[in-house]
C-alpha cells in the first residue's frame, strides 16, 4: 500500500470516529484562530520594536503586555 493510501485510510478513520463541528463551533474556532493570528502579528511587531536579534524571542510576558492580557490568557489562547 502506498503512503497516500495509508494516510487516506487514517484520515477517513479519524473523520468517521469524530463528530462534525456545529455551525457555532466553527464560528468560535474561526474567531479564535483569527485572534491568534493577530497575536502572532503583534509578536512580530514587538520583536521589531524591541530591536531583538533574529534568534531572540519575544517573551510571553512582553507579548501579554502588548496584547493587553495575562500570560495565562495567552497560554490558553495558544492551546
């Protein structure tokens, strides 16, 4: 069996065993994803503002402060 056949079988098995999202869940997940994309864009902006080297990373504390939330909220959003 070729790799893509195995992958398709795995995909279909997964889909068959998990319920579809409701319309409300799709909207919630879409909003959450859009919010996280905005957070990641802010992370890039903070990186530039702080003039960090390419290897340096913006800390969660710095990002939370820039976004206006707690580090815990940021962690929950990431998950």
